[in-house]
C-alpha cells in the first residue's frame, strides 16, 4: 500500500508539472516578448543557480525539495538561491523611480517538516 501511495504522489506531481509547463509555453506563445528580459536574465545565471530558480518558481517545489532534487544540502541551496536572487535583482533592476518587485518563492520555502 505504501508503494501505491508513493506512485500516486509521483504521478500527481508529474501532472501538475506538465500543466505548469504547458501554461508557461502558452504564455510565451501568446506574448513572446513579454518575458524575454526575464528569460534572458535567468539563462545568464550559472547552471546550479538557474536550476534552483526554475525548480522553485516554475515547478513549484520548496527550496528544501529543490535542494534534494539538485543533490545539494539545504544550506548550499539557500546560498545559491540567494546569490541567484541578487543577480536577478541587479540585472532586472528598473529605473530608480520605479517600484522594485521581489523574487520570493511561493509558500514557506524552508518550512520545518512536521
């Protein structure tokens, strides 16, 4: 029974990821230039930082889960993620008089397990 529960959750995660990826692709097709600056900034990140940003913001994983997927410790993931946030903030910084948006993961990224 345990294995069926694991398989069910894996399939559910796969389906949710497929829906998110399809939604992202559709938004790129509908408005191809709308996100080009953000895509370019993310592509300019080092691969290990880019992977964490994509796992957290595009695939919806917590930072703890993303660390496990990337095969690094949570503290290493936190450091890489913070460096990625700073690089993205610096590269996407608007004019001095415009408000600054913050890159924040959805949910509590480093919540303690229950």
